[in-house]
C-alpha cells in the first residue's frame, strides 16, 4: 500500500469550499414554521375532506419542494463562485 492517495481515474483534485449546510437547515425550519402557520388558512380555503388532505399532505410537500429548489439554487450559486 502506498501512502499517496490516488483517485479512481488518477486525477489531481483539490478540495473545494465548505458547503453552507446551515442554509438548508434554515430552509427546513422555515418549512416547518410555514406548515404550522399556513395549515389553518388552507383548511379554511378548501372545505371538506379535500381541504384536510391538501392541508396535511399537499402543503408540506409543496413547501418541501420549494425548499429543495432553493437549496439547489444555493448549491449552484455556491459552486459557481
């Protein structure tokens, strides 16, 4: 075994900058807060069983989707700079 670390394709790689994970954690906290705040408003807007399904399933999934998209945008901006 050699003490030299080689990559699989024997490329020279340099370590990059640290990714700001706190931003994604902040987005996740905002999703939880947004779900709690918007839940009653969604139930008022859509009546019946559909309102319950939308409030408990659709809203959190939609907010998580938005959070994921924002995280991807941050990742793209971070890797470009």
